[in-house]
């Protein structure tokens, strides 16, 4: 029950990512703000999330995993509720930053707690975690649309209520987790990134996340739809994320190996982003924007699972430390993309953000290829899992 309680809270936590998507135009209208100003909701959230990742291990190794989860949930409840009271974009951006701090404490610790409590091993625990991510991301736009059509403030109060329920479940169902024998140093996540494999995975994920959040943050402004319409589009997108994460990634990894799956999914994401950009450039082909947006959920789902597993397996650092270092780097992509993409869309052209997102995917593929010698351990793990034709990685 403790695993499912944590997974439920994780679903609600990840709902916060897609929750604001359907209401971004409504927020801009309600607070007299430009799209790029509203995009700072993502920037503040993920910037604080990224930096806070560096201290999550230090905190949890001193107060324990359960208390860290509860602290994170409590912060999300408070700041999500405060976000609903905002009277300006600046206030809302600030409250989202506090929300990001709570999210970092919860999300980084939740993975370690689920891995520790699950009976099926690390791989099944990571799949459960990614299923929670996919379900949360897909449910977020629906909740945002249903409540946001009534009032743009309602989704924030709704999230606070659901997170409060998650807090109660974890408080009552999750047993106190033992503290690690050794306390984690503040510098541990940065030191872990000195490992070539982890840094390769992390920086590739940074470029991937830039492309990911270009779709998430800018597309609502070019769809020209009501909150219900935007919510429906991103619900379909989220379903693709969830299905690809849980049912697509594992068999593809067994068949092709982790590195090849990353190359494949990054290439697909680049193609679909170009599809969105070309459809938006045509101006009248809304169906193309919708179709390609939904389809981006497939490579995003594959990437989410494979990147997470790769970050856990590629280095010899403890999983919480490796996760903290990896997430610090990759969430920077989520912090940078929303404002840059939206500003480019406002000032240059609606197709430009997607061209940049596609370019970031190609850069990520180049990083994987040029630093492939650092990923030998992933090839060995894939070989142990029975990947067909698993071959040694070239060292030059």
C-alpha cells in the first residue's frame, strides 16, 4: 500500500506540469499578460526544481525519505493554493517557484522510496514511477480544462486539495523510511556528474527537455482553442506519453538497447516538431498542429523511461545522488525552453520555436554519438537483459 500511496501522490505532483497548459491563454487574458510573461510560470517552476535537486539528497539523508516527501507535499499544497489567489503575473510566477521547491523535494525522493519499497526490483519500480508521470501529465490537462473553463484560478485550488489528500495517504500508509548510514554531502550530485556516462545522459536530457517543453509551453497559444479543446489535445498527448513509457519503452529496450532507443525517440521528436512548425507556418492547418502535438507524446514517453533508467544504471553513484545530479541538469532544459520558445514565437515566427526544438534533438543525438564510449555500462546492462545483437561500444 505504501508504494501505491506514493505513486498516487506522484500522479498528482506530475499533474502540476500539464495542469496550466489549457489555461495559459486564460491566465494571459485574466492578468493582462503576454504569452512570454505567462511562460515564466514554467521557467520559475523548473528553475527552482532544478537547483533544489542539488539539496534533496542532503535533506533526505538527514530527516529521512518519508519526512522529505511530506515536506515537499506540504509546500506544494501551500504554494498551489497561493497561486490561485494571485493578482498579477509576478505573484503567480513567484508562487510557482515555491511550488517547484516542494515538487523537487517530493519527486526526487519519491523515486527512491518507490524503488526501495517495490517488490519487483528497480526496473519495475521505475516503470511504475514513469506510469505515474504519464498518468499525471495526461490527467493534468483534463483537470486544468474542466476547472479552468469555470475560472483560471480553480485548477490551482484543485491541485492543492488533491495534494493534501496525497499528504494524508503518505502520512498514514507509508512506514518511516530508514535514514542512510552515510549522510549525503551537498556537493555529491555535482561530483557525480564528473562521471562521463552520467554527464552524457544528463546533458543529452537537457537538450531533449528543451524540445519537450517547447511543445508543452508554446503550443497552447497557437492552437486557438478553448480550455476544453486544449485540454483534449494534451490529454491525447499525455495518453501517448503514458502508453509509450509503460508499454513501448521496455520491449524496445530489450530489442534495440537503451542507446539506440534514445536515438530513435530523439529523431522522432525532431520530425514531429518540424511537423508542428510547418503546420503552424501554413496558418490554416490546425489539424496538423493537433496531430503532430499528440504524436510527440510517443517519443517523449520513450525518452522519459529510458533516460531515467539510464541515469540510474550508467554510473556507480548511489541512485538518489545520481538522480539529483541528472535532474539538476535536465530540468534546466525545462526552465530555459518556455520563455525562449515563446519569445521567439512572439517576435520571430510561430514555426521558429519548433525548428529550435528539432535542432536540440539533433544536438542531443550528436552528444550521444560523440560520447558513446562513456555509455559502455548501458550496453552491458542491455546485454544482461537479453538485448539482441548487443555489441561492445567503440571507445574512439
